[in-house]
C-alpha cells in the first residue's frame, strides 16, 4: 500500500482478536462494491452476493492545527456521523424472491489487510445550514470513539432497510469494509459476502405488483442482482390495455382546460396523457389524493404524475423530519409522499408523517417511488398558461442555447483569526458537477464540458475582486439564454442566486432554463409564494423547471461533502452517467442512490424536501442535435415530399416535426452516417419550419435542429417558383 507516511509494525494480535470477535457477532446487513458479474444465487430460500473492494488510499490532511489521515476507497463513499472517524461505506441493494421476507442476514469477510497509521483518521464534519454565514466550526473527534482500544464501527454492516418498488422487495444495507483502531490504524477487507436467508410470506406479495415489462426493466436498474427479476415473471406478467396511459395531470375542475394544450402536446409526441381532477378524487385530502394515484397506477399503469396546483389548490403532505437525532425538526411539504405508494407513511397514527419508524411493523417508510412526480405550483389559468407555454417551448427547443450551462457559487462563510481567513466557497461545491467527481470516495458523472459540447460558464464569488458578484451578472446570463444553472449559496423564501422576486418579474428571456439550487427555503411552496414558484409559473420568462429545497439546504463544515451536495451530484450522475431520461426519474434516482445512508445527518431532511417544480416527463435536451433537415423548400398542398437528415451517432431514433401539429414518429434505430428519411403531405398553404430531433436507446432526447423553412402553395395560387 502506498502511503504518504510509512506504516510501521503490524497491528497487535490482541487488538486483531477483538475486531474478529466483534465482526463474527454481526448478523445485520451491509454494503460494499459488488463484482461486475452477477453471481447472485437463489438456492432454496437464500440470496448471496460477493462484493469486492479496492485498496484504500490514505492521505494527510490538515484541519485547523491538527493533522489527520484521510481514508478513501474507490467507488465507496465516506460515511459517518459528526465526530466519528470518516470511513468508507457502501450501499447494497439486493432483490428478494417474490413472496419472501428476510429471516436472517450473514456478513462474511474475506481477506483482511492491516495498516498502521501515524495520525488519527479525520472526523466527520458537522452539518451546516446553507443560510449560516458565521465561521465554519472545526470537526471535533468523538473522544469516546477515538479512545477505543477495539475497532470502530466493530461490525461489518448497519441495520437493513426493507423497501418495495412496484411489488419488488429490495433489501438495502450499508457495509463497512474498513475498521478503525485508534491506537494503531485500520483493517480493511478485499471482499465481503452478503447472505440473505429468506422465508415465504404471502403478506409480502404486494398489491402494487403489475408484472409489466417496463417495471421489470426499472427493477433491474435498481438492484445488484438483476438475474433474480426473472423469479417475478411467469403467470404474473401484466398486459397493457387501451385504457393505459403514461402521465396523469391531477388538477382542479377550474384549471383543467388550461392544461389541455400540454396534454395534447404530449399525446402528439407519443406520451399518453390524461387530465383528471379532484372531483374524481372526491376530496383534497392528501391521503385520498395518494389513494387515487395508487388506483391510477394499478388500473391504468401510469408512470408519471404532474400535480397541477399550488399547495392551497392540490395540497402537499407535510412530512416530519429531524436534521440530527434530538436536534432541529420541522414539517415540510414533500411530493415524495405521492410518489412512494407502499404503506401509509404514518403507521403509529400520530401527527408526524414520515418518521423513520412509520413503516410496517415499526420499520422505515417507503422511499422507493412507484411513480415519478413533479408539481406546477399554479393558482389560476394565467399561471397555468405560463407553465404550459414554457414546457411546450422547451419540448421543441432548437439547439441555439442548449450548450450553455452556468455554475453559480457564493461565499458561504469565513473563519478569520488575526486577519487570516479560511473561507467556504459555493464554487468549490459546483466545481464537482463539471465533468464529474471522485471526491470522498464515490464517483459521479457531471455535466460534460466537451464531449457533448457544453459551454460551461462560472459565476463565483471566489473569482470576484470584491468576493461578491453583482446580481446583474446572473440576470444577464438568464436573459441572454442559458440552458442549465447549478447554484450553491444563500437563499430564502423570496431570494435565490442573489435575485429577489421583483428581479424575477423583470426577466425577459424566451429561452428557458433549468435550475438546481441548494439554497435554503427557496422551494418552500407552502410559504405564500416562494421564489421557485416565481421562476416557474408566476412569469412567462425564466425557468421551465427546477429543483429547490423546501427548507434548509445543508453543507458540511470545511468540506464539500454536505448532504445537499450528495443529492446534487447524484442528480447529474443520473442524467449523464446513468442515462435516466426524465427530470422526475432523475430527481428520484438521486434520492434512491442515497437511501443506504438515509440515517446520516440531514440526509432524510434533503430526501423529503427536494421537490421538482416542473413536468416530470421532460428530459434535459442535449446540445448535440441533428443537422438541419434536407429536402424541398417549396411545394404544393396535398403533395408528398421527402426530407432527410444524417445520423450523427450510432443506434439513434429520429423524429421530424412538420410544424402543422404532426410528427413523423420515431424512426430507427439507425446508425452513424446513415440517411434518415421521412415523408409528409401538407394540406394547407403556408410557411412551415421542418425540424428533427434525436433520441438514444436510453430515451434521452436532443433538442430540435435548426429549421428548414418550407413554403407550401395551394393549387389556385398558380405556378410554383423555380
């Protein structure tokens, strides 16, 4: 092992014995990096999986006046609670055979490696509200843990979660491949085996199981042992019907008609959409609304829900959450309640929905989503018109601005002693979203700066002479057409990215942006009109969608590994790393990728508060759009004309827009360099802009190409121009 400090003698035999004893006693679930080969076995009632771990990397780091060792392991996140040693941990997701539950879990370590350390392992920092402006507190080691003579955490896994997705039962565990012995150093394991013994339980056959092929594919994406999905097939395979549809828009009778253009736009492009109202629900009670969504999910096989109303129109469920045990708690509006359809989220029947013990038999609540959700916080027909127009415009956006992304970072706070200041910069956080990051052991893919042609600009306080860029700069970026904005900085109900509600009202852009902000409270749509509502529905300008916090965003003291940052990194990893096709799915994936660490500081808080303001079916349009179509630029009505484009990548589908509310439909797959052909007949005279867009095998769509303008004459207009 390569260390910046030479390791000394081997660990003491007595200490090793204590660690082995503690590990042997551990029967709780665990996490680790799995082998790429799916070698899961289902023998009788057991499920087994081997996980392999890379050699940890050990660095020196200075925190305050103290020197620590930083221990990181490739593709394994650092984990822990404030004051504990920051050690690698890994999330396991194992599917159980249908109709079974867990009887026992056995964690078996493989080869053990011993490393002596000169300095202590760095402690986990305190979480810090992003609204906090004072000096960043120093991480303080927990004296009890750091004086242990035995190993910490002393077991190879934490308590398991049992979660369900569309009737598939999944065990989620956290494994600890590294143990810390404060007096000596660390033990790490090259591999760990997880064995789950199951028993049959008819009560575990969920009514939410539909047996659809799309559900099978989604389940495979979420688990480490996809081969076991086949045990859910057979007689239970579901069939589609003519009554099935994809997107439910749930609104009120008053607002229903205003949403019709959006439903028509989706239906035209092949996404089957229905508008239903609270009259069909029978009330505006959140529990009744959730039951109605569950019914549509079961009977009509929906995948998406757009809530068409502000909190006082279609109410959100207030979920209760704490930042830390025995620390600050709050109720927050969370549309996650409408996405995760198993259980009640309030098993004990009190007024605190969403407690960690509010699931079945005191277990955790359901946090795997059956449907993907977004909200249009509209209160009247004009606001619906703003939302619908921006959504449809973005669906047909040309490539003129899609390559423009903006990273926005503010000064979060400084700790100054005798004029020497150590500052925390939002720019350091959002830097991890450019191309990708390996920070803190785990890998996430970010917004590509070159491969897909994104032109990424930065607006950082740390780069400004006054450490405080003026808000006129971001107003200029938005008005000049920016596609994607990522923000880490201070915010409140009526302020975000240094802009006030009045500033948002004065924006003039007609090329709409997507915003992801870690700022506090900006998405608190239960608090009068928050600024996220102003960005998305109160004006005909600014954003077509975005993700904001309903309450505090959370950073980490003297670190970029804050709770909010973990979700932010996983969101863009979903879009560009996992090729997840829709905003609703990507937002949910960022939560599910963090479920194994949900009991860590502020993680549940962020999971509940990150609401999508926008249509959940929208995809982030890629800047690598096809070239302008080729074909006749003049023609006669009722004649058929052929238009072409050249495939710019392999195995891609293409869709032509004829600008008369009709489309060619998806053509393909076609391969790099092939000619794509589509024909069309216009029935009316006029000028039409023919465009084309691409969609890859993952469902990710490009923007629309530049238009080819075609002039169509009717017969009585005479001879065609040459």
